[in-house]
C-alpha cells in the first residue's frame, strides 16, 4: 500500500470514523437549559412557526443548513459505485462547506430504482434545509433531476458538478483569454467530453460571450454534429453544422481546449495543431487529458490549467460552491439563477487580477504570485473569496428578484 493511500485511509478512519459531526449550539447543562431546549420550552417556537412559517429561519438552523445529496452514480472519475461508496465524498463536501463558508451541512445518500423516486425523495425532505447541493449524479439523469427539483423545491438547488465546475472554468477561461490577447466572442473552443460538466461549462461560456457555432464538442463517437442521429436533447444543443469529425479536425486552429473526459487522451501532436497562444484546460481528475509537463514541452505559448492542486491554475469547485450558497442563504434566495452564477464568475476572476495577500502565499507555499500565465484563478485558501463572491451572489439575487429578504446591513 502506498504511503499516500495509507495516509488517506487513516485520515478517514482515525481517531473517529468520518469527517463531520454534529455540535450543540445552545447550553444543555442544567434543568432550566433542558426545559428551554425541549419540553416545555420548545413548544413556544413551534407555535410561532405554525403562525408564520418564515419564523423557522428565526428559531431553527434551517437558514444555515445545506444538504449534500447523491445517488453515487458518478463518483469523482470512478464511475457508478453506489450510494455508500459516495459517502466519503459527500462528507468531504460537507467539510468544505463548513471550512470555507461556515455553513452547516449534512450528507444524504439515496438508494432508488427510478429517477422519479430520487426526485420524490429529495423533494419530500427539502424543506428541512436552506439549500440542496446535488453531487456525483450521472448524465443525462442529472439534468432532469435538477430541473424538476428546482421546479418543486422552494429553496436553492444546485448541481455542483455542473454549475460549480462551469463557474470556476468560466472565471479562469476569461482571465486566460485576456492574458493571451483573445476575445471569447472570437475564440474557437474544443470541448472533449459531453457529460454534465461539459454541457454546463459550455452553456455558461455561451452566456459569457462564446459563440455556439464556434464550439466543437466531442463524445466517445467524435465530434457532435448536426448529421448524427444518436444525440440526446442535451448534446443536440451543441450539434455543430460542420464536416469536422475527429479530435484532430476540431483542434486544428482552435484557441481553447476544455477537457472533462478522461486521462491521457490528448496527444502532444494534437496539441500542436492549435492556434498560436492557446488555452488548455485539462480537467479530468485525478489524471488530466494531457500532463502539464508534456503540454509545455510541446508548446511554449500555452496557458495550462488542470483540476489538480500540485500544478498551477487549479480549476477547483471549492472556489465557488461554498460562497454561492453563503450568498444565496443570506438573502434566502428561491433559486440560484444565471445572474448569480455570472456574478460569481466576475467576482472570482477579479480577485486573481489583484495583489495576492501574504497569508495566501504562505498557505500556498510559494514566494510570489501575480496575474499571468501561471496564476489565472485564485487559490482556494484565499480569504477574499468568501466576502467578495458571497456578496456578489447575494446582490445579484436581490437585483434579479429571487431573494426573499434584503441584503443584510453591513453585509461583508
């Protein structure tokens, strides 16, 4: 067993199994404490909530509680391993919510036979929470699940594999194109992969200015084009009227490569077909579509990003989802809409263009960072992310009419 594998297993098993626990937030030491916490004192907030359901936010923890929910059908890059195998990942997500945005979170793993069963299960428990983070659910079912739950739930529902990935990708991509002297409206984009993350990334890039006809998406059968008759409704959105059929065809003259597919499937020779000063996001985890060392050896003019923390420019959802939910919860947003997502994109990319605080350099174990080819996106431990992204998201929720309460006074 490798040292890292042993270390990871011990981390999860010792001294107490798992990564999260529940803490008591009120005194419970005396007879009086217990009388207030439970019977008879608990009857008073019960009556207040029965009279006005919004009082649930005043007297319970609902407003700061997010459920991380999955069925385990698309765990990391490991595939459909089932609900219980997904539990360490979901606990990890709950840990990140608490660590980065002080949001209480609980993981829920659902066993079901049909998509409708999953939707009904989640919808029926949704009012317990202030928000729902869907995770590790395979495409195309994830699209139907999120769409239906947004319709049926009265709280924000957010599939992070789609939208968290898309937001962080868009923020890094806009910065990278700026550095390379390119405009997203003119950029030719190749997307290798056609699952949930790929489709969400491309849709958000379109909302940020990319032209749909400039996007070439590929699945296991090659370029998704208008003459194919095997496409689901989600892939059809990116069916291009083109004679390009292979990855090599699509990459010739392309400005951008986004990989959300699998390890080591972008050859260096294919990378050489791209236009001058390309942007390459090889985000397959844990192993990218092309290793950065190989990419830089093939091209000295690229900006390279991966999903890994041991290389520069990590595309990491933790830059986004805790702060999206923080802003949404704090104004009791009904949904997380496009305006809020784009506000998050702009807030994240702006932070990367500013001087980096010493505490971030210390945490990242580097001497210096400045906006450029090897620093296009903030580091996850940057303390500016919480106030800046949460506030941008909350303001966008208020401005777009999905907030139930105004922005709190002196909010960040």
